[in-house]
C-alpha cells in the first residue's frame, strides 16, 4: 500500500523498513526550502494514473525499472537516468521490472524555478526539451540537492545546490541552451567572500547575500569561487565548520554544545558530517586525542 507523510525521511531509511515486494511512497515539503516538494518511493504493484503537476518535475531513477506514458507514447525510465516533466504535462507512472522501480522526485514550483533561472541570466519561460535524460553529472547533482533538502543542511548549501541543478538543466536540457559566462579573475571580490565566510562560518549565510556583498551574481559567484579556491562556497563553509569543531573537541564541552556553536543543527548532524569528512565520529576522535 502507498502511504503519504511529511517529514525528512530518506529513501534509504524507508527502503530498509519495507519488504522487498512492497510499494511505498513519501511526499513532503521540506523545512527551509520554499517552493520545493520531495517525493521518494518504490513502485511494485501500484501504477499512477494519468495526471499532471503544477510544478516542474525532476525525477531520479534510482533502481529497478520504470515506465510512463507521455505525449502519446510509452517512455522508459532507466536506472541512473532522469525524468523531466514540465508543469501541466499529463503522464503516468508504473514499475516495468520484477524488482519494481525506485525513484525520487524534486517538484520545483514555477515561480521558484523562474526566480533561479532569472538569476542565471535566463530570459523567458523554461521548458524541458525531452521527458527523459541520460546525464550522470546532473543525476549526481540532483541527488546532492535532494539529500540537502531531505536532511538538515546549511542554507548556503541548499541554495547553492539548487542553483547548480537549475543551471545544468538550462545548459543541457531545455529548448534553447544557456551559455553561462566563464569565470574570470575577480581576485579581490573572491578574497572578500572567503574572508566573510571565515568570520561568519557558523552563521546561516545566504547565497544571494554573500554574492551581493562582493558585487557578483549568485551563479557567477559560485563558479568563480569554485575555480579560485577549489570548492564551491557551501563546501568551503562546511570545511571551516568542521575544522573549528574538530579543534573544539579537544575541550570538555558537551558534543551538543560543540555542534550548536559551530553551525550544526544538532549533535547527530555534527556526527554525520564529521564522519563523512574524517572517517570517525566526534566522540571517537575526542577519546583518541584525550588518551
């Protein structure tokens, strides 16, 4: 049976709790992400009847096989591929493999996508050129955005990843490709942005705010910062938070206090990011340096 719920639940956590042949679905509006809804699920027996969304659908085919009717023809949803459906376009959805179809969807409201596209220099309405796409880099970028919205994450990460995904869509999968201006050598502006992040590493810094401080458009700022420092701004901020938190772990401060003081939502958020970066938990690191 398909069920619906709100809340930050990842596809992996749901899949582990379900029988291999069971249908499941989750649809929710993530906190701190206006204009976006998330869906994750596995279809085995259930089939979606013909319907349309008011938002842009960017779908990730995570495993198994799926199929959907669109514009009078049946389309295959291959693992690792993307489904790109414009608002108002009728379509269906069903499993097309014995193991079912695992998928995630990002539903981006028209006003939100238009806002991001305008910041990238796009003029006029956005329209996806085809309902399916094989684009591994974009698939990976969409996965990073989905995870950032489904789990607690910094504002700078959420906003930067959304700009990245929309920029990739406009450059390769719309009726006319966007040709972004390549980054130049704005050394002074980028140094000011780096210094501001260093001074405010634990704050919820917004992408628009940071780009405006140094006189660059958000999308151009991300590309230029990445080229100059080897990391996009949100990853640079995460690196700073982790470095400061690591030093703080040499004190006796409670782990929850260390997390709160260094820009993490809670102790579990700190633990997850610390393990990703250093391979051990904050508690294990503290015990090692204290012994």
